[in-house]
C-alpha cells in the first residue's frame, strides 16, 4: 500500500497537532494539579515538622459497587510553627500500611495553612511531577518533530 506524499504529510500534521494538544494539556494540567495541591510549596519551600503516626485509618476500596479490598491511610499529628497541634490525613492509602503507629515522620506543610500538609517520602515526592514533565515534554517534542516532517 503506497500512500501519496500529501497523505503522509496530512497524517503527520494531524498526529502532530493531537500530540501537541495532549502534551501541552499534560504539562499545563499537571502544573495546575501540583500547584492546587500545594506540591510545589511542599517540594521547593516547605515548612517542615516532626510528626508522629497516631492511627492507620482503614479505607475500604470499591469498584463498580463491589468491595475490592482494604488499605490503610496514615493519620499523623504534628505541631506547626505557631505551636498549634495539627492532624494530617495522608492522601494515599496502602496495603499493608506504609507507616506503623507511633512512627516518626517528617511532614511538609504550607506555613500559611498548616492543614495543607503531606508526609515526606524522600525521592518518591518527585515521581508525579517528574512523570508529568517527562511525558508532557516528550509528547510536545514528538509533536514538533511530526509537524516539521509535515512541512517537508
């Protein structure tokens, strides 16, 4: 099956535009998500506190109305810069629990709103921003390459 050069250029143009839209959506949407959930604040300018896991809250997981399993979310107590005690519920639940009761963990929190907090997981803190940047960046670069191919 031989395709004409004009058809191939059209295919490159269409795939390039779609990929560019997807890549830019991932980059801009990811940046908004990271900013909305204070991840940028936590990773680049955090207030840090020593926290203690006070409970592993049970979370029942459901899919299509059926219980598929149980996981556990850490509840951490820490004291912010103003001396106020704060309870922080982890965003992610695990099975088995990621932390044990009475374990000490570092907490990143927004100094202006200490209820916006997250547990420091070391290098794992950068997985989501890194994935979004790499995926979105590669999609944009591949799309630019496709669009350049459509011109020749």
